């Protein structure tokens, strides 16, 4: 990188022959005089400070606090916590549910990806888009919808009950099976999307080469296609495992007797047992981070250099045989009904008259009252504004932050500190929301060496900070991914044409990275809008986000109002995602 | 004084020595070629000239100034990239104007110079086009226009024609040479295609394995390669292992081939002579071998048998076996010859080069 090079004093003697002395004054800034406050140094300072305050200090604080007892170093906390059966059970349950969730999601997502990537049938694109739907469903809203649909007094249970004239509800939505069902529904898109992307990247001529060498279809699948899919599958498994470890809404609302770590930490804090909450937080963080390291190490051994050759164009097979076609369409319709059903239920319940849905299969009378209530009630409106403004602050900050990081970790030169930096940025993403919230609450809940007497917890700013920390890795990844796609020769061309580094950044890099960065930011914004896990631990009563409002309506059995909140939230999220999609297709077409 | 002068440039990437001790001079107004197989370090050398790589050691001088550590954006050299590197988010006009905007030129001047540059590359009126609407050849021209719009002090080409198909490549080659001549520019041109280098360049350096093996006029390189590697890289060559015999006739040195045991005399200066009785390599181009049926007492006439005749359009390649020595000759017409015929292969002394085997 030219700007890293030591200043070249005395080489400014005169411009090359035939060149006017253009921009001579601009050169000075990149020379020795300004080195003390070079833009790079400022960026580095910003990044280091944010990481110190947001990642390093809070997490270190929690680890240290968990290792202390009565003012001295001790492992007593761990001995106490780990000797409780409930804690051991919750560790086992968290890991067990996560592993099973990964397997179930792979079982649903991978075949689905093959189906949509390899075959074409009527309305394929519609179904393919629909299949990713659960990804944008906020976990809390999804949980609520599931309860309305298949809870023990939900629509399905009552339908079965009335059809078969049963005395009691035919099932209860509780325990491992309920959690696994919900996890599979909400997390299979990780496998579906990543496998689909992996499949579309595989050069079809490789499979053709395999066939020409005499390998049958099965052999081509197992020896050529699957090995190349491994990186995608590992990435999907990692995402699913981490999301499942961090899952909180579902265990809270219908976990039944199942105790998982996130729930344990929450209840310990509610009890006021800070020491236990802290120690369990460290245990949860340790499990999550080891999973991350484990998966990433494994992923590293399975990367294939993409052969940069002209490949054969992929062709989707048309499903032509009459009965197969009918079957495919039938499956597609069934599948989309299954996908949409929870959301449809939510919409239905949002129109139900308060108190009208008691024992009937479907609510008996409908009204707009729930909506008029949340839109006319100023406190309800405030809830929306709270979430919107806090998410906007967090997402906007994440966008600016991502460009700081991206400019710093530019492409050339593999330095050690860059890897440390990237890893530190990834940490808040890898940590469950519960951990992020608890560590911030512990670190800044009392006067701290970093903030002095200012106490962050209890102010408006705690939630935006939590949202920023949790979701900025998403934006950083989006920006870095778009940057990696830029041909290195473009920046070189710009510099050979005489563009200084900021000209290269603003005129070449920024316009090319912008769409990806905005899409990433919108995603972060959307996820922050429905955030519940961390919010529930640190929210301030006069600044409640939507998710907290939904949970409290639910607690008061205002099912209609809870559903109405959920529907509005989903609508906003859906609109923003459509906008993000438009943005990406409009620029990728050009 | 040369315009551009590289002095003992070296560059390592991790474990590979990409460029090793490269020195060369480019004169003002010269079209200079760097020719070599892929991975020979020619592109790295070009990138060091452009300022896109920093040499580990050695120096680069331009117009008498040391520019070794000058960043690319301050060198004022135009560069045409192999994949053109056109900015996909900018239209043709803005691509060509990019360097002028970086120099904060006033708008009317930018408009004028972009128009002029596009006319020079025969793309007038393409200003508003998106670059991805253009054909490969047109993109190529835009890349050239962008590089010449800044009135570069030196023009650098990194295999600019390798992405074009054959006919377009030959056409563009001619236009490119004409354009550079007309503007009076100095150019350094990197390619692995010897035909292209011969057609374009005033002088050529042949690079293999990070080193410059030989620098010279295209014809000299072709007809008198100084080294085995150069001879092998530049076109087809008959490489004949031989030892020098004690006696020589007038100005001709006398050699005996190891295969076939033929006596070959070549015209060679004393300074290039190898010691007596030491193995060396003689090289002669296939097109320089004459095939006759009559033995009319020519120098270096070797009796041979026709083994193979390969028709290749304008010429035919004829494989000969001269008592164990395999020779390849090129003839415009193979008429009258057929496989198994006996003939005489004549190796004219002035056409034979003596190669150093390093």
C-alpha cells in the first residue's frame, strides 16, 4: 500500500516530463508533515477505542468477576455453579438441542436447496423466495405465532380436538420436541440459502467431467458435488448451532421443563443472583466461542480454490413428466402453506376481538380494535418510535464503523494485528445476545474505569449500544464481502491514473461497495427492530422496544394486541427487505 | 541518457523470486517489449515500473530522477491492464475522464481531452455508453483512451491484447503501434506472445525465471539467440549437440555433431568460441535449412532421409533423419518429396548460432 510507505522527501522535485504540476499541493498531506495525524491513524484509534469499550473491557470484566470471590482470585464460583444439577442439565440441553437442530435443519434445508437449484417447475422462483421467509421473522414474533398455531390451545390443537371430539388438547407444545420443531422452522433457511449458493457456484462442467469419466449420478454427487459443498455446509452448521445456542424466546415461552443456559442466566438475574448469572454467562460464551473456533478450523481445511476457468452453464432440469410435475406442485403448495401458516395465524389473531377466542377453533368475531389501539395509543406508538430510532442509530453507526474497519483492513498485506482485529469484531456476533447484554450490564452498571462515574445501564443509550455490538459484525462482513469482489486492478488503475488514496476510496471503492453495504445495514436494522433476547435483560421502562411490548401484552393475555404488534413489525421488516432486494438487483444488473 | 532505467531490480513473493537482478534501459520514444513465458516475472517488473509493487532492492530512474519509492499516483504513467480494469460504475466518458478529474482539470478541458482520446482510439460518440455494453475490443480501446488521456510520460501495457480473438488482436496491434508512434510516446509492453512482440516492439528483453536473458532487436534475438533458453523460447529451433574440433577452415570454426557425427562449420567470432573438445549447442531455424536432391558441394551438406511431412497451410514441416540426427525443416512446397526419400539438408553457416548453455 502506497500510503503505508515511509514518506519520500525530496522526490517531489518535479513532475514527470510532459506533465503539468497538477495537484502538487495535495501531495503534501500524504508526506511526512501530516504523518502524526494521518487518516489511517485516526481510523485505527476509532476502531481500537470502540473495540476496547464494547468488546474487550466488558468481556474481560465478566471473566475476571467470575474468577473472583470475596476480593480474591478463586474458582469457587465455577465449583458452585457446576456442582448444581440444574446447571449441568441446562448445559447438556443447550448443546443437545443445538446439535439436533443442526441435523434437523440440514435434513430440511439441503434437499430443498437441491430441489430449487436443480429443477425448474411452475412458480419455482416464488417458492424459492418464500422458503427464506422464516429468516426475517423475529424469534419472539415467530414464537408467539407458533403458540397461536400449534400450542395446546392453538388453532391446530383445537381443530383436532373438535374433529375427533376429544376431551383434552391432543398435544402440548412443550419440551424438546416443541423447541426442535420451532428451531427447525426458523433456522433451516441457513442451510437452504448457503447450500443453494454453494450449488450455484459449482462449475457444472466438473460434474460433466465426472460423468464422462464413467461416474454414475450417485458417485458424482458423493465424490464431486458434496465435497465442494462442504464449506457451505460447515458455514450453515455453524450459523445454526450458534443461533440455537443463543435461542431464548422459544425456551422462555414453550420450553416447558427444559432448561437451557440462556434461560438459566435470565432467571438467575431475575432472582438477583448476579454471581451465578455471571459464571453461567462465561460458560455459555466459552461454549459458543469454542464452537466458532472448531467450525472455522474445520472450514479452513476444506476450502477449494475456485478454478477461474470458463465453466459450462448450469441448466435446471425441467420437471416434465405429468405426475411428477403434479407432485412437485402439490409439494410446493403444501410447503408454502406450512411456511406461511404461522404468519397467517398471527394475522388472523391480530383481528380477533379481545376475549372472543376462548374455546373455539378460530376466533369467532373480528375487529380492527387491536390496530386502532396500538396506533392511537400514544404509548404504543412510542414503542414503535423507540425501536425504529434505536435500530436506526445502531445500524447507522454500524455502517460508518464498517467503513472504518474496511478501510483499515484493506486487501494487501497479511498482518497479525489485522487477524486479531477481525477476530475481535467477530466476537460479539459469536456470543449469544444474552452474553453481550449481561457483560455490558455488569461492566457499565456501576462506575467503571472506562466511563468514570457515568453509568450506561439505565440510560437510553444502553440498547442502541447493545444492538450496535450485536449486529455490526453483519455489516462488516457485508462490506468486506463486497470489497473482496472488487477487482484489485480497479484500484491499481485508479492509482496509475493519478488518484490519491481518498480519491480511490470515494470514487472507486465506495460506489462499488455501497449496495452491499446498504443491504447489510438494512439487514442489521431489521434484526435490531425485533431484538428481544438482549433487550429483555437491559431495557429501560421509559424506553421499551417493540419486543418488550409484545411480551408484556402476551403476559396480560392481550393476544390480539400482541399479534397486531407482531404483524406491524413483520410488515415493516418485509417492506425493508424488499427494498434491500431491489437495491441489490438494480445494481447487480448494471 | 535513457528515459527509463531499471537498475538491479529484485522482488520476492514469499518463497518465489519473481524478479532477480533485472537491469534495462528504455530510450525516449522507444516501444520496448518484455517477452517471456507466463510466470517469468515480466508483469511484476512492469508493476514495479508503474509503482504498484515496491522492489526489494534495486532502483528505478525516470528522466534522471530516482522514482523507486514514488507512489503510482504520482508517477503519471498510463497503464493498460490485461483485463482492462474499466470502472464498472462509470460510463465511457467518466472512465476516460477519471485521471483528469483526479488532477482537478476544469470541465471544458476534460470534455475536450476525453473527446480527443476517444477519437484517437476510433470510438467517437461513445461517451454515454456503459462499459459493460461494449464488446471486448471496444473495452480495450476505452482502456487505451483512458491511459493516453492523461498524456502519460510513459505508457505501460500488461498483455493488453490477450483477451481478444486472433483477427481482432492483429488488427488492434497495428493500430496500437500507429497510435503510440503518432503521439510520440514511450511504451513498455509486456507479452508472452513472441509474434506480437516482434510486430510491435523496437527492442525486446527476453525474460525467463525472473531474469533478463537477452535484450536486442527482434531480428537479432530471433536469428542469433545468445542462450539456449532464448533459442528455445523464441520459435522453433533445431538444437544440435556438438563438440568443437581442433581444426578450422579460414573464418569458419569446425564442429562435429554428437548425433550422426556430421561435420558442421559455422562463422563465429573468436570471443564466442567454446574451448576445444567441449560440448556445446548449435541452433538453426527450420526455415533456414535447405533441402535439395543434388549434392552440389555446398557447405554443411548433410545426407538425410525424409521421415515425416506435415502440411501446415502455407508451409510444410519436414522431419529429416540424418544418420541419427533429427532435423526439422520448413519448406514452402514439399512437392517432389515423400516419406522415405533420400535428400541433402544444407545448413548455411551464417544461419547457425552457437548457444551458451547456462
